[in-house]
C-alpha cells in the first residue's frame, strides 16, 4: 500500500518537503529508532514537522512515521535530522542496550525462556 502511495507521489513535492536534500545530514537513524517529541510545534512550522511532533508524543519508530506520513523513509529521515538538530525531538536507538555499562540478560536465562515458549 505504501509503495503505491510513494509511486504516485509528486517528485516536486518531495523535493520541496526536503528542501532539495537527498540525504539526512549526519543523522544515525535506522528503521526501528524511536523518536520522541521534546517540544511543541511553533506557528509557521512546516506541516510535516507539525505532524511528526504530534505523532511522536509517544515513542514512535521511524518506519511507523513513514507509514503515518505516507512519505518514503529517506524523506522522513531528512525531516527528523532537522528536528533533531533543533532539539525538537530526541532519538532512542534500540542498540542503546548494547552500549558499555548496560546490563544484558544472562544467556542461560534467555535459553530457558526460549525453551519455555517453545513448550507452550
């Protein structure tokens, strides 16, 4: 369903929405990065930014935003990079748990959980 919407999308509109950019500037975002609003929309803000800020009042994945906005993920990443740079949103990377100092569950415990689930 999304591919049809993207294929029918006017390329001029996408060019306008992104300000002519084709890549996000230094934004390390993947499809499952959670985005959270840190500010309210301001008068005169681009409508896509306003929608993102409203949707992200609760943590929302980049891929979900793309679906909600009916825009390609690449375009959403560009918009998010702008909002991140302005401090209007924050990004929570799922890989944060693998950072040094973060505690991970014991491998034996995870195996027991898996066996338990398979036995259901």
